[in-house]
């Protein structure tokens, strides 16, 4: 019986990834991003939770035939800088048992998708956002902005 030998070579994970932690809504929040060739995965976790998953197709927004040059948006210093684009639709994939958390999750996902498209207007991957927020319904505007800031720092 012939013996086979295999050469094992260490290789990095096949997709670029990044993670960071910070404080949002007075809780340690961990954000990670993984850039696959067909998807951009973002997870946001507080207290070890990850219970709600949402996806936003970016290809339909970047392929807007009525506006091939991309949309011109308000500057980032305006009061409405965190408003999501109107042409993006977030869909809950998993979780969503609490209506308030579902609304926050979908709004957060479309806001992040808008920020990604502002940075990379030709982005066409599917954005998948996994959320595990301790109290999504009670976070308020400042907490929302803190979480968006943590994610933007990780992109």
C-alpha cells in the first residue's frame, strides 16, 4: 500500500476581514466585516448577541438606469446625513420577532448600504447585516449614530 503525503501550507482566510470594538449605547459593541466576492457581511454584536439578520441588494441601487451618474446626496455634515437612500430595500432574513428591533435593523442596514454606496457608487454585492443589539428599540438617535460610526470605522 502506497503512502500519500500532503503538503500543508498556511493560507489566510479567503476573504478580507476586519473587526473592531467600541462603546455604543453605553455597551461594548463589536463590529466585524467580511468582504466576499459576492457579499459584504457586517456583524454588530453587544453582550455576545447576534439574533437579527437583514440583507440589502446594492446592485439594484448602483444600476439605476434613470440616474447613471449616481445620485447626488446632501453633505455628510448636514443634519440629515444619516438618512438612508430611498432606492434601497432591506429585508429581514432571520430573526425579526420584535417589530421595534426589525425597524431599527432595517433602517440601520439601509443607512449602512447608503454609506457604502456613497463611498463606492459602483458596488453591486449583496449587503448582509447581522445584529445583536442589547436594546435596539431604546437606543435613540445618538446610539444609532454611534453604531453607524463604529461600522464606518471598520469598513
